[in-house]
């Protein structure tokens, strides 16, 4: 029973050994880039740019509120290196997709067997809301807390990562089964 | 100004790497969180392992050059924030940075995620004083690091964590068979 499985797996394993898997190569490069970032200007972090963007909007449309809200005052101006980092992410994504002549699907599903585009946009919107809201409660996201935080060996990074993977895995596993009564 | 240029260039590199390992693909994130494929989790763990050793190695020789920024460990807020984040991560398949990369790639659902994120930041800003500020600072351990807790040198802890991560990476399969 086990023999066919092993022989079927063997070529795939041999192939994996020959070519460096992307996660290995880019993981090393990303790690070195993260260290370089700490030397050059500071640890990477993305989620703070969202409220700073909100602050910039308030400063245009309701400057009095922008000055009265302690959180917007605390987060400060949008003209920070972090904002440029986010602009860089956009450019990097564009170059990455172009370099490999890849056309990213306009819409990808996180629920198994789902094809409803409108529901996908709804999920992405709610997901987007929760990641930024959650990240702002914690004071950082995947980049600021998990990558930069754990790189600097900060306790907060380990706590945040534990929380993220606990509910992340639970949510993804729950969504895996197509819901009863909903055609796949 | 110089810092902003460095940040921009580092962002371009990060965005490129994230795109190449498919960390900006919600379907790939969903597979990773279902533990069917571990490539993105491995990418993150390796990034941390290499980054930590490199950072504290450089700090050993040029401590004055480092721009460390340790975030405070206010245990309740950080944990609750992580739990909320995880639900959004599992549902949408994006994090605040990868949806920006996704827009660069031409993903349309990334726009929905970023709009949700901007709306989330707005609501957070509005409720901060009333609902967030009193809650999050409970059990604040301050800017605490693992080497401080263990009373061990930072570089040693970084190397130990790096080696431990790499052993686990080596042992775990990347493509896990579906149950």
C-alpha cells in the first residue's frame, strides 16, 4: 500500500532538492533586508500608515477634530518613512508580477469551493477591516509585530504571533468546509 | 528624507519578495492557515531567523548604528489585537502590507481589503478614546525582549532561536498532504 505512494512522491522530492524553493531563497533575502532596514532607518511596519492616512484626511476636512483626537495626534503626520515603505510595496508587487509575466487573478477565494465574486469582495473587505483594527489594538501587524518584533526578539511579537495563528488557523479551517445548503 | 528613500527601496524589495513567494495570494494564505501548505509560514520563520541573527550580529560590531524599535508588550491588548487580526487574516487572506502588494499585482479583491482596512482605521480612531485606550494598556510589561527575560546575551538568543527555527523548517514538509 505504501510503496506506490513513495514512488509517486520520489520525483517531486528529487525536484525539490534540485531547485531552491522560493520561500528558502526569498526568506534569506527578506531576513537580510529586514536587518538592513534596522541599520538604515528602523524596523519595517505597515499598519500604522492606515490611521496616519485617516489623520491626513481629517487634517484636510476637519483640522479641529484631527488636533482633538489623541490617537491621531499620537500617530502623527503621514510624511514618515513608513509611508514610503508602503508605496515601495506597491511598486515591488507590480515589478514582481511583471518580471514573471504573471497575471494575478483579480479575485481569489479563501473559502473552499466558493465562486461567488461578490461574497469574496465582502470577505476581503471584512477581513481588511479586522486586520487593521486588530493590528491597531496590538500596535503592529505582520510586519511590525511578527517580522520586525520577533527579529528584535521582542516579547510583544511572540504574543501577537500566537494570537494571529490561533484564530487564523481556526478561521481558515472553519471556512474550509462549504456551508450546508450553499452550492459549491 | 534619506530615511524615506531607504524605506521606499526596502519596500520595493519586500513587495517583490512577498509577490514571489505568493504571500500576497489569499488562496495561498488560506492553504497555509489550513496547514495544507507551509511555504509562506516557512518564509516568515526563515525571515525572522536570518533577520534576528543578522541584526544582533551587526549590533555586536556597530551598536551605535542600530535603529531598534521594540514595541511595548501590553499583554491583553497585543493578544486581543492578534486574535482579531487572525480572524481577518483567515477570512480575507490579506494582511495590511500584502493587500498593497496585491494592488500592485493587479488583484481586485486587494482593493476591497484595503478599503476595509481604511474603514477599520477610521472606526478605530473614532472609538479609541472610549473603547481602546482604557483596555489595551492592561498588564503592560513595557518594551521587553526575550534576552532580557532570560538574562542572556541577545546574539546568543538570536542564534538559538534561528537554529531552532531552521531545524523545524527542515523537519516539516512544505506541501502537506491533504487529510
